[in-house]
C-alpha cells in the first residue's frame, strides 16, 4: 500500500511541475525550430566527371579518397516511372556528365525535387557501369556471382546526400536527335524534337499494369528510333500514347547496347502536331462504326481452307473466349460469335494486357487480313512464308479494336462423341467426364521450373465419359498450371476445342476450367499412376508400404520428362550390398467376383529377372515377411523387351479372392554384383 501511495504522489508532483512550467510560458516565447540548412557549410572537391574517372573501364571500384561532389536532380519518382533511383547531372544546362545513385527510399521527389542541387559525400562508395550506365552506391554480391552496385540504406542516404539551400534550378534539356546521341549523353536530361511513337505502338498504353518494364519506340521522320522504357507501376501506365508528332524530354539511359529513354511523367511528351505523313490522332484507334459480317461469313471466304486474302470490307463483332494470361495459349487468342469460333494469330505476348482478354468484346476489320485452315482449324492472321501467319504489332491496331463492352463467353455443351469440324475454335463444355486412371495425379504438363535453363514439356491427358469415349486435354509446359495434378474425380471440363492429326483436343484456359468434384463413374477400387512421387526419393504414398527386407535400398520415385510420366523404380546398381530385396505393397483392396488387376512394367540395363508380383490376404500392413504371399501370373517386362518400353501385364482375374481383403506386392530381388542389378519400373496400377 505504501509503494502505491509513493508512486501516485510522485506522479502528482510531476504533473504539478509540468503545469507550473507551461503556465509561465507565453506564446511568443516558444523556441523557434532549427531551420538552418545542413548544406551551407559543405564544399565540393570533385565533379561527376571525376567520379566516373575513378572507373574508366566501368569495373566496380571503391572510392577511397574523401570526395564530395554536387549534381542537379533530373529524375523524379513522383509518378512511379523511377524507383529507388536518383539521377544527377553536373549542370542545370549544357551538362557534360551524369550519374545514377541507387537509394533504398521512396518519394524522394519530396526531398530532392527536379532541379535541386544535391551534395554527395562519396568516400567509401562504389562506382561501376551496369549494363553500360554508370551507377554509384554500395557493393553487393550478385545472385549468379560477381559484385554489383546496390542501394544506399535510408540512414546512409541521409548522411551522404544533402540538398542545397538554394531553390531548385530550371533544368534545360540537352537537345539531341536520332543521329547525334551517344554514351556521353547517358544520365543526362535530353530532348528530341520532331519525333513520334512508331505506328506499331499507336492505340496502346504506355505500359501494362504490374509489368516492371515495357518498351515503346520513338521515331523520327526517317524511321530511326529509340526505346522509351515505361514501368507498369507508373501512374500513367494505363494511358494511351499520343498519336501525334512533337518533342519528348527524358533521361537518357542504356541497357547493354540499347539506348533507352525514361520520362518523369506524361508532361515530358508533347506530341500535338500532325505526324510525319500528315495524319493526326483522329486518323487512328477509332473502330469501324458497325459490324456487317459474322465469323461464319469470314470462314466462307475460304471454303476449302486455302490461304485467302480478305478483300471485301467485312467487319465482325466478337467476344474473346481464350487469351494468353495463364500461358496455355501462345501468341494467339480465340474469339466467337453466335455463328462459331475462330483463332486469331498475333505476333505479340501479354495479349491479355493489350485488351485481348477473355470477356472483352472486339470489333475486327478483316479487310486486308488472311483466312486459312491450319490443322483443319480456321485461323485469321497475316501471310507469312506463303502460309497463314500472325498479325504483327505494327498493324494489329488497324484491324482489332477493343470495345468498351464485356460479355461472359458462353461455352457450348457437347458430348465427347459429338464433336465436328464446325466446332473447332469454339469454347466447349463437356459434362460427366473424368480422366483416365493412368493420368490421375500426374501433372497436367511439366514446367521444369526448378532448372535453368528450363526445358518445359507439354502433355496429353485422356478425358473419358462413362462409356469410355475419350478426348485429349492438351496442356503446355509454359502454362501457369502445368505442374498441377490431374484431378481424380468426375465433373465438367471447359476449354477451346482444337484438333491435331485428326485427334480432337481441348485446351483449358486456367485451372478453374476443371470443375471435378463428383464421384467417378465405374469407380476403381485402386488406381495408382505414381504421379505424386518425387524423382529419386523413396516412395512414401498414403496406404502404400515400401519395405526393404534385405539391404537398405527401397523403391524410389522415377520421372521421365519427355513423356511427363512418373513411376516406381527399383534397382540394385551400386547399392554396395550383396543382396537387395525390396517390396512395394499396395493399400488394402476389397475383392469381388470379376475384380481385375492390371499394371505396366518396364526394364532397363537388364541383367536378370528381378521382379515378381504377389498377393496376400493376411498382411497386417506392417509385418511383410510374416504374411502369406502367393505369386500372381502376370506378363512382366523381360530381356526380350526393348529397354524402357512399357509392357502391360494383361488383366489378372482376382475372383478367387472374392469377399476378401487383399494386398498386391511388387517384389524386387537383386544385389550389387554384375548379374543382379537390373532396373525395373512399375506404373499405372489399377484394380477394378
């Protein structure tokens, strides 16, 4: 109680003291904040040119002398096209050198606005050329080895970068043209006059939201051009580029051998004059007033599928049914109207970012384009090497116009046996279907994302109805969902219908096109594709027993990338053990009359018949050698079969075990001696 009283009394005294002090202070006696300029006593002893001279070859070099230099800000991160970068040049006008400084700070424009003079205390920092441009900062280790220029921390930047007390100066850009700029202009603010965006960039936006960098091209009237690099995080990324001619002010940079311009905001682009050919903004980007044809009309221009140029003024309105957002379609989109579907080839990437996105409505001026069949499927495009090719980005804006309308594309419900050539290019839906047991749990395709360089592989998976009719589901190794596992259940699949070598194929657009949550028809009692094993790892699948009776080598996962196929594998090669006996035992299965076992085996590097197949009714899931095992008569791969070829076991009737619970075992017997090291593989086990 005494302690509590003392604490309260002490607090009261502090409060009374505070009141008495503040009561004696008049408003005009408050201390004036310290607004003295930190830069007033800073002197320079070097120039930006001196800093660059520290590393004449561009190799990363530390500044060891006590050097302070000054420069004028020409960059700005206010609108998001510059990120953690401050660019200084040595004079507000007629500059001779500039440098880029990496700083881990945002909103630097509030502290260092354009035109501000900034003092830089450079001792201890590193200077080097990165991709051809001089940068100043700290050193850091690159991911693939070597040393690069890293960012200053916020605290270090506060110590090293000091804004002058003077008001910002007006920066007068250096006027250059397409024939006169050079490395001497890097990190300087430059101005090009009588230039314009190339026609291929007209009607497009400065960048695509979320994409770190997008190249546009600025040209003069002779067609000489330079890259304008824009960030998808700039607040003007979604604005369309102006179609006229005029002047552009930008920071000159470079990436390897490519010169690049960076604008601060769209005020740097003044393109208000007619273009070099006399056209104006009004001559571009406006769609035709109305459609006057259908997809069926366009296809009818080439009834035999031969390459045909469209000479008539035919305009169609369509909705995009498939795009390249998730990687299963490359440089093409699919569209449809009430009369059918159509593939459009476009020689560009990120089509969905350009407005060619699922659900967007397009108006297409087909005149001048070509129509032809490719693999029996109609394609709208341009001519290439005498055949149907892709529409290039310098003419797509003359033919494809994104309307300010959207529409959910409707998939046509089809039966697996009801496809016709007229359905090609359509968005279709098949119901009450499931994947073959051989594909269940395998990957849809193979991205090879763990390796560099990657070697992705596409794959076909068989989709079946309850009558056993089949169609291929084709997935690209570049699809974002390539490594997703094939679902085991029954349901609905939606996708674009295509064809290859006479086989119909469905191409899903994203993983949501697989809506499979129902029970399988004619449900298998057991199906194992080994699609979830890991290459070279011991097999550890739910319900399976991987047991080593002799030696220490278990069954392990195998994978063949070209076929995008997993399997179980065992061999005794270089085991270092005289005897290897390993069992791979299935989960328990209830057997009925007519129950059938089927599987595939393959061999490689054959030395002996190492594999046998067994069945048990008294295995308890733990004691392998204590159980009673009976051999099963099955066709297994042997020396007379080709290496790596899958050999089917044939149907093995288990009716003799009807009413009982059984386990199926694959037993490998070998050892690390020249005559007992055969490799055996097992796959596609089914009991039904």
